[in-house]
C-alpha cells in the first residue's frame, strides 16, 4: 500500500513496491544482527547499488538512476523502515556526496568520481563537521594551504558517517580563515591519500551498523583538479547540499517511525489483557491514531519539500520543516511504541527499542532540530506580508 498520496504515479508505485519487497525480504531480517554486532551492511549496500539506489537522482549519463527527489524520499523511507543504518549509508551517498558532485562538479570530476559513486561501486562521505564546528560549520578550522599543483589539507573532522568505509570524501576546508566562510572550499579527496587517517570510531546509541568516524588529515595533498566548484564557494556548496540531505534524513525518520507503528499495531492485536487484545482498549487506539496522524503529517511535509526540489524551486525552509517534523514525529512515535509494548518494548526481544535508539539521531545530524527552527524562523521573518 502506498501511504496516501493520490497524485502518485504508476512508476513511483512500482519502484516503491520493488524497494519495499527487497527491504522486507533482504534487509529487515538482518537489521537486529547488524545493530547488535555493530556490523556495516556491506552486502546490502552492494545490492542497493545494483538496484540503482545509491545514486538515485544522478543522470543516467553519470551512472545514476535519474529519478526525482520524491522517488528518492519514498525509497529512503522503505529502506530505513527495514534498517536505519542501511538508510543513512544510502542517504549520505545520494544526498551529501552524489548531489554536490552532480551539481558543482565538472565533466572530468563527474566521470572520475560521480559515476562509480552513483553506480554503487564506490562509497562516499561528507566531511564538514569538526570537533569545534558542528551547528556552526562557518567556524571550521581545517586548512587547505596552496602549494604547487594543488593544496595541502590539514586538520580534523568529527562525526563523519561512512568515514571508515568511504573511498571518496567531500572535505570542506579554508584557504583563508581571516575571511570567515568566504574562505571555505570543497575538495574531492581520495581516502587512500597519504596522510588521510580515520582517528576514532564512535560507539553510539543507535544506527550501529553505520560508521561514525573522526578523521585526521596530516598534510594530505589534493591536486588542483579536485577542487569542487570555485575557491570560496565551499560554504554555499555545503549548505545547499544539506538542504537536500534534510529530505533524506526526514525520510529516514519516516521509515523508522513507520516500522515502530507497524510493530505496535501487530503487538496490540496479539497481546491480550483483561480478556481481550489490547487493541480493543481506547488508550491504545488513541496512541495508534496519534502515531499514524503525526507520521502522515510529517510524510506530506517531506514529499512537499521533495516536490519543490523537483520543480527547481527554493526549498531550504520546506526541507527544514520536513526534517524537524519527521525527526520529532519519529522520536514521539518510537517512544509511544515502547509504551504500547509495555515491559516487552523495553527488551531486545522486540524491535521497538532499536527504533527508539535509531530515531534519536534524526533530531541531531544534518542540522539539529534547533538549527531547523532557526532556518525556518529566518525565512519566516524574511517574508513579511
Ligand atoms: N544554500 C546555499 N547558500 C546558503 C544557504 C543555503 N541553504 N543558507 C545560507 N547560505 C549562504 C548565505 O546566502 C550566505 O552567503 P553570503 O555570505 O555570500 O551572502 C552564507 O551562506 C552564510 O549564511 P548565514 O549567515 O545564514 O550562515 P550562518 O553561518 O549563520 O549559518 C546555519 C546558518 C543555518 C546555522 C548553518 O550553518 C547550518 O545549517 N548549520 C547546521 C550545519 C549542519 O547541518 N551540520 C550537519 C553536518 S553534516 C552531517 O550531519 C553529516 C553526516 O555524516 C550525516
């Protein structure tokens, strides 16, 4: 069943059916083990690549599936409902790596870097955050010193999803810190370069199948041809990329929330108390009704943002609204899902404790809920009637 969008065309329905079937049969059965073992889902990522889901919006010319952002949102939701760790690996590669290469890269860069990434033959990461620059990436300290034939990269990055496995990193560093964000550049960095180090792996609350790494660059040489866009354009590249990334994370949150709702309905129909399934109790019915309503409201905001992106309109505010609503809905829904399950929900015998742990990160990465509110409020005040 497609979750209530009458305008949805046949090709999207078909895509979603295929992704849902794959997620149900191949991903979902492995999700609990992936979480427990903190195992990167190598075989799932490979299959996602073969299905065209690692470069969904990239033109076919550059190895992608040439689909729109609405299809991407739907597929991200389906994959994340099965396994949120697989979802974020897919989201980073699509939104944060393929997108800036496709949008700001030249043909040579697209051929060399974008094509294998979009085909799923290589994996990417997005290295913006630093130990002292999370919500405020304009304050980053990584430097790119100009040298003969290119740049030398020095500094640290923090909380980089896919940082351990990535073949290619989009790294943001400053050529001149005295001019603030106008000195920031985006670079395409081969993670096998000399001096490129994974310095720490985080031990996290959730999304345990994906790596979250600290990186250290010890004078990594970057050839001039690996500058993405123009010198000084890096901050804009980062923020415009994050606009699209927020649609991806909103969709991941929807998937987690949908999985928690599904598990809650199943449990409520099976669990008997006071001589009947607890689904007969109004308290439980109201939980389910509120969960479904919040989820659908967030889904429509997410698809709206994706539609604006597809239409070539400015969509920063809509993407921020979608991520804010979906992340907070996911946290609320997964909390209630545990409540519906009672004591069982607090154990690892049921999936809702994993959904609860996985949901939390969606309120934090690719801009916290507070940053989304800031983006929304800025644009509200900029548009007075
Ligand atoms: N697209 C393009 N350009 C944009 C933009 C956008 N969405 N938003 C702002 N800009 C431009 C502005 O026009 C301005 O340009 P000029 O100076 O040339 O006029 C410039 O960027 C600076 O704008 P602001 O003064 O508004 O920027 P700011 O420093 O105040 O920051 C912010 C605004 C919204 C707080 C922003 O810094 C932000 O989004 N912070 C959160 C960062 C974030 O999401 N980090 C997540 C890290 S990635 C991650 O989580 C990865 C992972 O592995 C999953």
